[in-house]
DNA sequence: ATGGGCACCTGGCTGC
DNA sequence: TGCAGCCAGGTGCCCA
């Protein structure tokens, strides 16, 4: 452990508790990685800038290396996180009951994330649909890039009050969320600056973005300049012609 | 219950 | 070249 001060301090007992345990499986819930061990589970979040790599154990730590988990054959599972927005918890209980996970909504690829669901949970909601797509209690694990990309694919204006969406529009949104995520996953993710996957390679989805970070550039569908606005202190990009 | 805003942190880029 | 200001893949928490 090189630096415990992440979003929450890594508990000092974590290295001791984890030492010697086999990794049984690695799962995901929203943007949390769940590393299942024999007697417990590591709950890891990479924040905005975190990365996890398997490296030779002798690799010297970088300036932002926070933790090395030494693996068996001379390798290390290394957590780097420049901004320290990531987090690491360890629990011996069912991780689904952990305070960070227990209130999370369905996964986008879960069958329960469908038009009827989205319609129901948005009734009476005045917040903009874009902001609700970023709310993990409505949809799990959707981030700023793909919320914008999904709404473009669904042809929905990100400023629309969620409660005004029709059932048909909710169907478009749920399908568009999955389509955007599927396309991005296939491309290995979106590298804006320094993101690299577990293999150390950047993601190729930047080239396929339809609105995100394309302010002023022609809409790929109708050539109208893409607009950038700020919602909840986050950038939103959209086409004012295609999206209503 | 809901929505809005803040906080946490580092680093890269832009423009003066 | 230096420096201020702005921006960034997130999200829990506090307050009205």
C-alpha cells in the first residue's frame, strides 16, 4: 500500500485480511468491480482516473500507484489512480448488501431495465432525463459519455423533464442505452486522454462518438452543429435538430 | 422523496 | 516561459 487516501481511506486491515486468499471470480455491479475471494469480497471503484493492471511484481511504482496486490507467479495487480477518486472496500458479508451497492438500480443489460420500468420510475420526476440517466438508483453504471450518446440515439432532448417521456420514448431510451454501451464495449471503450484497458491499450470509441465532445461539429445525421450545455455541472452534448 | 449543489483530487490544455 | 483559469471517464452526501 503506497497511498491509502482514496475517496475513502483504504482500511489499514485490508492487506492483512486479503493476503493468501485465492481470487475466485471477478464480477461487476454498476462501476464497482467485485473481486470475490475465499472469505470475502473486494469492492473496487476506479473513479475518473483509476486503472488496474497486471504487471511483473518488480515493476517500480509510479507517482500515482496506490496499491499493489502481489499475485502468485511474480506478478502484481496494480491500482493506479492519479485523482484518488477511486475507492477500495473489503467485506466478508454479501456485497449486494454493502451500503455502496444496496440501493443500485438494475443493470442496463438486465431484462428488468425496459420501457415499462423506465416509464414507471420517471413518472412525476421533474429532473432532466440526462441527469436521471446518471443516477445509479434509476440505471446502474451509466456515465456521462454514454448518457449523452444514448439520448442522441434515442432522439430525445437531454433537457426533457423525465416525467414527460412517453412509453414509446422510454422504449427508445432503454434500447439506445444498450446500443451505445454495446458499441463502446466492442470498441474497447472511449479514451479521451489517458484511459487504457487492462491490456494497456486505449479504447477506440472516440472515433465513433456521435455527440460527446463534438461541440460545433456537424451532426453525423443532419449536419446541424452539435451543442454543448451544462447540466448538474457536467457537460452535455446533443443535436438540437435531431433530439426532441 | 426529490433535486440541486458541493466536495474530494490531480493534471493537461488554452490563452494571455 | 509562466501562470491563471477551465476542463475532465464519478458519485456520495448535505441541505432546502
